[in-house]
C-alpha cells in the first residue's frame, strides 16, 4: 500500500483525470443539442450540420500521436493547459460563426484537438505512472467519466441554449473553460508528473529496444500488438458508431414515441460506467482475453435485439438492447488502453498509445458516416445492422489470434 502522501497524490491524479475526461467527452457530445438550432437558423441540411461532429471525431483521432509526443516531451501540465485553453477558445469563437466552414474549424477541428489533449491519451499515460496492478480499475473510473460528462453536460447545454440561444451557450461555456485555466496551472504538476516512487517500472525486453528508454514509435509499429490494438479500436468504433448515430431514428421507425426512443438511448449513458467497472472486475477474475471477448458477445447480443425490435416491437427487447449495448459501449476501452501501456512501456509510451488511438477516431468518423450511407442506399436498417455485427466480429479477432495481446512484448 502507498504511504499516505503518495496515496493522496494518486487519488488527486485520478480525480483530475476524471474531471478532464468528463469535459473531453461531455462537451463534444453536447453538440447534439446544437444540431436543430444551427439547422434552423442557417437553413443548412442536417448532413452539413452533422459534418461538424464528423470533423471533431476525425481530428480527435488523427492528432493522438502528436498529443502523446507533447506529453512525453513536456509533461501533463502543458498538454492539459493546451487542451483546456483550446477548448474554451474554440467554443467561444464558434459563438461568432456565420458560415459552415467557421463552425467546422472551431466546433469541429478545434474541439477535436482539444478533446484529445484532455482525453484518453494523456489520462492513461499519467495514470500509468501512479497505478500498477490497479491501472485497469483506475482507467475504468476515468473512462466512466465519459458517461458522467454526457449525463451532466448535455442537459446543461440544452438549458443554456433554451435560455440564451446557441451563441450565448457557446459564449458561456467557452468563458467558463478559460476561467478554469488559472486553477489548472496552479496544481502541483511536479508531483503529479513524478509518479509513484514505489511503482516498479519494468523495462521493455527484446533485441533492438533500449532497456532504459523502452520502445520508440517505429519499434512499436513493428510489433504485432500495435496493429492488433489499432485494428481493435478501428473496427470496434466502426461497428459501435454505425449503430449509435442511428439508434433514436431506428426506434422511432420501429413504432416507439420520440421521447421513449430518446430516453431509452439516453439511459445507456448511465449504464456505461457500470459496464466498464464490471468488465474490468472480470479482467481480474477470468483474465484479459476472456473479459474482452465476453464484452463483444454481449454487445453483439444487444445489436441482434435491436434488429429483432423491428420484427417484434417490445419493451423487453428494448430494455435488453439498452442493457447489453449501452453497458458495453465503452467497456473495452480501459482494457485495450492498459494493454497498450503494458506492451509499450518507456519514454514514448504516450506517443505510441496516441498513434494506436488513431484507429478509434477514424473508426468513429467512418462508422457514423457509413451508417447513414447504408441506410440511404438500402432504404432500411438491415445493412446497417449487418455492417455493425461484421465490424465487431473483426474487432474482436486480434484478441483471438494474437498472443502478443496476452503475453509480454518481444519486438523484432
């Protein structure tokens, strides 16, 4: 057990990552509140408005290795301050937008880069300096902040839009974030960056790897585990967001009232932390690979229930879908992230993890686009459902086929 001082610091780091993670996911996903006001005020088609969110998702994935590089070289203080400042500035500028490209730049690209600076890449890298065997549990708590952020910040954004309009909401949120910069900068970053003094830091093993520095990005990219985790992130995001963007419309077409459909999907945000913690608990009981594979089985079962709802509309099937799909929506994130940190320890660990997360961002952007394209092309949802199941099956394959995702790395 940690001494009292380091234990308090570890808990402070955990709390900080939780709050920043909630901002990183809750504020971008609050964009759903702005879709109708923007479409109404500017007369834009819905697809053009949603392109702002697609650019956010794409940017948040592509900048991952660059954010990781800044973290490895300059530490968490610089990365988090950059993220919070850019998020506040981007939302503030969005309030003055008068054309689509301005919103795409501010609320899309700017928010995407900022969210990555406050999200998984620096959070997991910082937590790995403080938590050894408890890293999976700590990561699960931080990942659950995403559900908390959506649960709190989306209704708050709706309230602000109703009271002050979308421009006033953006101005208020942006100003509040910029005000938070000062207390963020005054935190004891030297202690946070130092890490747990009692934590064992095993060096990477194998020919071609500097035992003191660990893996470089190029060395990691020659490791099967790197591409296995990349593909898992990509195809899982592809399948999940192919479904997620279409859920409310799908349920409405199946005969559910708009409020019933929206409430059912919103409830999945409350289940997200439960699913993450449950899968992480299973990781300690039955092991990494069985836990990950079981989570995929539960997700696919939820997708099948969603498909059956159109044939036999039922609140039982709806509840089963929400329970299975919602509880596993992000449940694999902590396990995949901690697997990456275990495989690629060293000075460039955040850079490497950032490169792996490109798969998640690109998969999220392409999945949301593919779902709409398949629906428009086929006039229904069967292809959307089939594409989701196929993507999820491919996403789980690396954990079935690669021993590197279970064993310690042996790079070439």
